[in-house]
């Protein structure tokens, strides 16, 4: 059975300034939310044509938070991010009920905060 992961946080490596990121990567980070699944994270990056690559740093047990290297290719520029993902314990259920129960929705956003990202 495949592992399920949910996003806890995205971070930049210490030597990268947020201002140096391409606009599409900044948009990607602004569109992500805690609790989104690994599949949603990768699908959102693909939708913005960022060609994502997610590599595990180390193995984690269910409930633990692991660090993953998220590499995004925006045109000719390669951007590395650190994704903190929690491994979610899988329960046996039908595919339909599992999909409905695990679908993470983006949180409501205050339009006044759009300029912060």
C-alpha cells in the first residue's frame, strides 16, 4: 500500500533569499497550505509548469514529520525547497470513502493578505 503524506510546511534553504525566487515559484508557495497531500502538492507544481521532483531525506514512521527535497525547474532556473511532510497512517477503506475523507481543501484566504506573498 502506498504511503500517504500531508504537507506541514515549505521552507527555503538558508542560503536562498525569498526575493530571488521566480514569480511562478512564489505563486506556488503562496498557493500551498498545511494539510494538502503530496499528490496535491505535485499536481499544483505541474499546473504551474514547474516540473517538480520530490526526494525523501530519510524514512519516517506514521505520524512523524520528515524532510523532503523539493526541486522545481522554472524554465532554465532550478529552485530547491525543503518540504516538511507528515506520514499519515493508512486505514483500509473503500476507494470512494477514502478519497472523500482525505481530500484537503485550501483554507479561506483573506484578500487583504494577498500582497504578503
